[in-house]
C-alpha cells in the first residue's frame, strides 16, 4: 500500500496596488470590494475618500427649477426667478416642471410661457384675469365663397360682429384662442378658434360695428364646403350661416382646454416642439412647430401638430430625446418617434425592460448610451436593446431613482444610496448625501458639472457631484467612508495561512480631522479592530506611511477599513488614500 505524503509549502507574498470598484459577481478578489462607500477612483490606481460635498441651498418654497443660460431658474407660488430677477405670476401650488423651448420657458402644468430674454409672458398665455374677455349678444357669420368658380376665389370668412365701442375688443389680439357659444336648433353649441384680426373698416360692416375675424386659412376650419358652426355640410344654394346672441370668451381655461390632458412630468422639447403623452388615453402628441399652445392643428403643413395612439399596456413611465428621436418608455417597452415633420413622423415600438414607474427622472446619457432605473436595477439602452448595467453590485435595486451623467460617470440616486458608475475606470462604488436622509428630487448636467437635488423637510439643496462651481460655498463638514474586501486566501493550497499584512496609506493632515480603523473578520466571525488612527491625536512623520499588522492564524479573512473626515474649510485633495495591500502567507503542509 502506498500512502500520500505531506508536502511542505514555501512562504509567498501577494499584493495589490491597483484597485477597482465593487464586484460581487466572482467572489471579490483582492483589488475589488464587497463594499466601497464614499470612495472614488480619482487617484487611480489608488482608491481615495471622496471630498466633503459642496451644495447650494435653494428656497424652501421652491416648486420647480432648471438651468438656463448660466442662470438658475425656479418657481415659487407667486412667480418665477430667472437669475436674481423675479417675474410676478399667479401659479398653482403643485410641483412644477420647467421646459426650455428656445428663448422660452414653459411652466407646467400651469401652461404659462416666459420669454427669458425680456422677462415677459408669451402671447397666447393668459396668466391672470385682467386679460380675460367676455363679449355677449354678438352675431357669428360663416361665409363660404365661390364654390363653383375656383379660378376666381375659394375662401372661407368667419367673423363675430359686435358694437365697435365695446372696450373688451382692446384685449383681443392676433393669435388669441377664443370660445364661441350659441344655440342652434335648440342645442347648445360651442367651438374654439384663433383670432386673425379685429377690424371696423370691412365693407360688410355697418357704421359703429366691429368684426373679430377668425383664422380659417389653416387648421380644420379651412374646408369651404362645411359649416363648422352647424357641424354639417353646406347646401348648394346656401353659402352663409348666421347665428344671433353669440358669446365670445377668452380665458386661461379656454387656452388650456385646447391642450391634451397629458402626463405633464413627461413633457420634453425636441426640434422646437413640445412632446407629451397620456397614460389615460394611451396617446403620444406633439405641438405645432414653435407654438406650445397649439396641439390640434392638422392642415397638411410641415408645421402641423401630431397625435398617435399606441397599443401597449400600462402607463408611460419616462421620456427623453435620443439619437434625434423622441422616446416614451413604459415598464415593458419603449415607443420611438422618428421624423422631422408631421407628414413623416413614424412610430416604432421595442419590447425591453423599460423605466420603472416613478423613476422618470433617472434617464441620463453617457458615452452614447441611455442609462435609467428599471424595476430590477440600472439598465443601459443603445437604441435597439437594453441590458443590465449593474450586475457587479450583486443585488436588485428596487427603490425609485433619479439620475445624471456625463461621459465620465453615471450617478443613479435613490433616497438612501447614490450608485456611481465610473466610466473611465469601469468601476462601481456607492455614496450617500447627508448620510442618506431625505428625498432625491432631480439630477442636472449643466456647465460641465453634475448636480443632484435633495429635499429634507424644509431644506432643499443642490449638491455638486462632479466638476467645479465656485459659487457653491456651503459644504457638508463630515463624510464617512468604508471599504470591505472579499474573503482573502479563500482558494489555493490547504493549510496556508496569512501571517503578515501591510497597508500603504496616505493621509492629508491639512484637514481638521482624519480618523480611521482597520478591522479583520477571521473565518467568517465578527470584526475585530487591529489598528486605529486619529490625526488630532498623533500624526505620522510622512504623508504616506505603512501600517503593519500581524493577524490571527486563520484560513481566510475579510478586511474592513472605515473612517470619518472632518473639514471646516472646503478642500479638494483626498483626505484618505489607500495605495496598496500586501500580505504574506506562511509555509505549511499539504497532501501531495
């Protein structure tokens, strides 16, 4: 009989000086982490603590905000601020979405449009009752000309005749949409139409009378063989429809009634049009070119508005512009609208894992890909398919999120954790803002910097996540950080043990305080502190120093480094940096 021998194994040293991010997919080898919190790869290949976050306090009564032309734009209950200038408005108390459209800012869901250059309200917007109009007792005429003589003239004339002395006429102007109400054959009738002009000099008017002439050259009213005031085709021997005791009204409610009832938080701008969708009606819309108030004009022109019904189930959950197309997400698909005008707009539907309901603010773009929060986690979309992007994190992320990105990093923030994908170093880490207290509101990429908004009770703060902005002078004075390795020495020869550990660490002693501890879990047990450091009590003679550790005898171990940085004046340099981990395995025996 032949027996197996015990074979001696020599000592060996392993080390890691190049650090990645979180990776729970493959057992987390040395150099990657089970936990990497409030750490960054700014000092790659070393790993360092993130700086104390800078922020700007925003008004507690702010209802919505955005950036435009290097200025912060936000709304409160009684107006809008563009930079430091306020325009008084009567706004509803609900949350607002502000959409830029050229020089204009559209305030939703109030549907008030502001010219940001001269701080004026756009024509067509009725912002208060001083511009409302009601005229009663007038006569409505609808006249169809020369139906049998097209070479002479084919046109429709529709106008409202009233007393020229009526002062309410001064409040009407070209482009206003008004509602005409009257009775026809015992039925109450009404329709909305745009004003073309107001005149007292037309040949068909008697002295002392005025005509509000309506725009019939475009839209549905241009059909000269149809009486829109009677909702029926004209007859061969009757070319004029006349209605007495007609009421003409102009108000903000009438303006808004012509706008489809959309999910206002999903409205976006593209190619000088507003695009929106309705979960209730399962429809997608776009406004007339350059006109945020006209959504029902179908004249066969390139400037027409557009509407289409989709056949997918469920509510719309997100929207964005990507690859010169407009995307409307649901949780199980995305609807893509291609084209440049109403006549060539094309709808395409792609089945995929879409945006999570409640995570519409998570959609962001980095290096040509769209990133967003789906029900299970963070996904990336390339225009034709979506894939899971957060597999290394090792768990599903169920919470709703907001997102912001540039070509260097993607930030996906839930209320308690910010998940960060560092594109340059292909690594993940996590961060928190104010120790995970509060509610994430929105993300913004503006002026080469990334921002996240957080609301905490009556506090609203805009945090600078990446880039520089010297106008942000407030900052969190403390930040905690932690790193946790996977199981070291979990594979390899039997009976090999880690006998020595060395950590190469850098500390910036210009900070008010940098403190950290190194703890070790032996063979799956609890963590035991093996080293502590506090810069207020003792400082090393050099900026970079070595921490030697003699661990307990074990077959596998897990290392945790955790600390806190305190600063009374903002600094950009990393307070704590880990440059390397070295460990020696002692000689032992194995069966051979």
